[in-house]
C-alpha cells in the first residue's frame, strides 16, 4: 500500500502550508485549514467534552485521527495488516442478498453497494459516511488488532490514474471556500458543499470512478475520513449550534420531492454494526463517537 505524497497534484499538506502564500494561493489556503483545525476545532471540541456533565467520551478516551503522512511506519504497518486480516475473515452478509460477499471486507463493500444510491445528494450523506467510516475503524481495531491511532484521514491520494481536471476541484482553496462560506442550514448555507467529496474519488480513478463500488478500494475510507474531518472542522467553529443542524431531504436531489431528514432519520448499517440515527452522529465526541482529528 504505497501512498504518493500528492495534494492538489503537487505537495503534501504540511509542505504546501510551509510554502510562501504570496507565491502560491494554495499554500495560504492549506495554512488556513490547519489554523482552523488548531485554533477552533481542536480547542472547542475538547471544551464541549468538559462542559458535558456526564460525558461518555472523556479526554482520556479520545481517539486521535492523524493525516496519513503524519503516521509512523509502525502505525501504517498495523493498519495495512488489519486491512489484510479483514479481507481474510469470513463474510457475515446474507448470501441471498449479496452472493458475491466472501470476506468481512466484502461486507463493507456490499453495504455500500446497497446504500450508496440512497445516501448521495441528500440529507443523509455526511451522517451516513461518518457512521460508515466509524464502523470500519472499529472493525479494524476490535476484530483485526489495529493498534495505531484512529483511522488516518488522507488529503492526498494513491498514485493512480490521477485526473488533473478533478484535481482542480479538490484543492485547499476549495476547502477554505467551503469552510468559510457555509454558516447556516439553508440551501447553499449549510455544511460544506456535498459536491466536493465526489471529486476526490474521480481524481484517483480506477474503481473509485464507480460510486457504488468505490469502497472496494481501501483508499476510500481514508478519503471519507478526510471529508469527515472537513465537516468536523466546520462544526468545531461553532459546536453548540453546528452539532445540532440538519439539512436536506430524504431523496437524491429532492427528486421526487420528499420530507426533510430529521434527528430520527435512520442510518442502517446491517452486519457492520448497530443501526444509528442522524441525531446520533452530529458530534465526534458524543453518542458512539469519541475521536478528534489532529
């Protein structure tokens, strides 16, 4: 599993952020994302734990998700070995529904094949993938012995059939634009634009072009951990309000027109774990979650 140090078709995030903003607007944007993460998100989220009188998530239990490039060789090897173990464990899926599932990893692919058409372009998107990445992280830890930190997010990509066209839409300036523009729950003013996540898989190419089957590639989970990080940074700027906001309807593109999602809207996880509700997944430090991106 060889990760190529590419961000926006150029440099790793840390190196890009250290470049001169006067020379490269992407450097300024990368630095701004790091500042928002450090100054607001990483401060406000722990404070929200302290202000909770009976927290299930405590500072001592907090799992730290790091950028892939910041993980140690030991952590990377632990992750790679855990993914291999997941692929060697028997499937739990109902063969009458997904006869092609042969391994525990296939269980994740199978659920995504079944759910992907119903969680994109609507109010379920970010919440579903927060839960989906979480159960994958839990499986790697609890079932496969992953002893590293939390699932690494990846603002870069594998060296694949990279698309310069889609790379142009997933640069640091796109992230800062989303984080700075969206401040409420109305259309065009809710959480970060849900169009940007699709450009990441298209940038990688290969099986990632196939929306439903894209989780066949293990980079998928690092990609969605990064999307979750962007959402978490957005929430961390105003956690008292933004961890209770929902937006969007039940149907893709609201076609046909449907009711808005609610706190009770279900997130079905099948054999991957207990079902959740959208109201359960709005904070990374409450409900089933206890992690922070560092």
